[in-house]
C-alpha cells in the first residue's frame, strides 16, 4: 500500500528527531510516505510550512514523549488537526499521560522501540495506518465513481434522445408533442363537459351511493388486530431476557457467553449501534472506570483487559461503530478461583463520545460459567 505524497504527516518534538527518523524509515519500508514537520520551534517559515502540510494531509501521526507533551506548539498543531477532522494517530514513545483532549483516541505504543521494521508494535501501527488510509480512499473513490457513472448515464440518455427520430421517441413515450397536446385538449374538454353536468339534479343523486363504501370501512379498521398481537410480544421479550440483552442510549449489548479456561474467564458481548455512526470507548481496568463482575459470595473481580476490533488493552479501547453493524467485545478476567462457577452481576463500563457521561446500567445477571 503506497500512501500518496503528503497524506501522512508526522509531528514530533525536536528532541525526538532520532526516533521520528526511525519511524519514517520503518513506514517507508511498508511503502508509506511520511512528511516530517521538522524542527517544531519558534520559526515563522517552519510553522507556515507545517501548517500548509497539515492542511493537505489526511492523516497526522503525533509522537508523544516527556518533551512533546510540554510543547505548546505541538499540542496546538495536533489540536488544530483534530478540529479539522484529520485522522489523528497518537503514538506513545515514552510512558507518559497523553494530554486530556486526545484521550478519546486509541494510541499506538512504541515504548523502548529500537527501530526494528518487523517489531510487533510497528506492524500494528502500519496496519492501523493502512486500514485508515484504505477506508478513506474507498469512500472517496466510491463517491467519485458514482458521480462519473451518473454523468455517463445522463450524457448517454441525452445523446439517445437527440439522435432518435420523433416517431421513435413518440413510440417509446420519450417525447410526443402531438399526444401531449391532444391529451391536454381531451382533459380540458372533459372538464368543460363535466362542469355543466354537475349542475344537473340527477348527478348528486348518483353520487350519494359513494358514501356506502365509507360505511363499510370498519372492515379495514379491524386490521389493527394483528398490531395488537405484535405489541403483546411475550415470545420476543422472553428471548431477549434469556439472551441477556441490554439497550442503553441506542447501543444494544447482548451477552453471548462467559467461559472459563483454568483460572481465566472471558465474557463475549455483541454490541449493535442502532443510531448513526459514532465512537464508543469500553473500559477494562482504568483508574476509576473499570468493568467487573460480582460472584455469589459478594466478591468483586475487576477486568484484566478488553478487546474489540482486534485491539486489546488493559485500560480501555475505543472503536467507531457503524449503524446496525454487530461488533464483538471480549472482557477478560484472570486469577478467578476455581470454586467460582456463577457470576451474580457482570458490569460493563462504557462511554459514548456523543455524550460526555458514562453509559450506565450495562449489567447482566445470573451467568453460569461454561467451559
């Protein structure tokens, strides 16, 4: 996959130039062309050049380190890229906390990376960039192809109409001036012929039978009877209850299973977004926000990790959910005593980005652990 020139822009602090060059070499190894915002400092030419490249770029990689988080200029450029709907890819090269306004984006991790092109983390970063580049291009190319095909169809129709003789156009009802004029005259004559008859006395008498089918309307009015049976749908309600389904803020969470493997437990949940495309964050074990379960003895076990869209993290994962598409979430627990064979309450901690509040009451009860 060869990224077009200026599609990917790399932002970094001056002190991180060495690892930025290693990252550029690694991405070039995978045929991804990267433009470096060189020497981010107080310099008008550098700032202007960087701003121009950010305007052209579709994807922006930001290297976060102890030095870059202190750079007001780098944070300003990253914030501007986010506001302009650029696809932002934060990369942690040191164990630091990302600035608050970028916490809603899942970062890539290159801690203690030595420049190895086949390193697991660099391969994940390459796949992440590749996936985002291809998705962007497919949408753009698909729209352009649709416009081009529509233009060809309209052009072809106009040419066919232009070169077709009037007799053929009339036969295919594409254009028939005589028929249209005759139809207009017939309609006008019918209106004029009907207008005097409306004044005659027999016509109102003949029109009186027409209310009779209206009196017979109770027959179609009886059709709501099936809708009453649809509203009373205990079979559907019982099915959703047995499958442990919960709906919160337009997200449907359906528990598939909780399985034990030795001292590890993994619960799989199917998530469906019923509203427009939007982003969702799901927490594993992250400070004050964590998924967990309660056993029959009242003991709480926090989640060890969460996984969705092939991205696994101990703290949290964020993903873009397409409307009415199912996505599988896996919540893992470790060091669970063997005598625990049933979950009293499983609580999934999640947060939607269209609302700053956490999604509450994502709970499943009385779950038997299977093997």
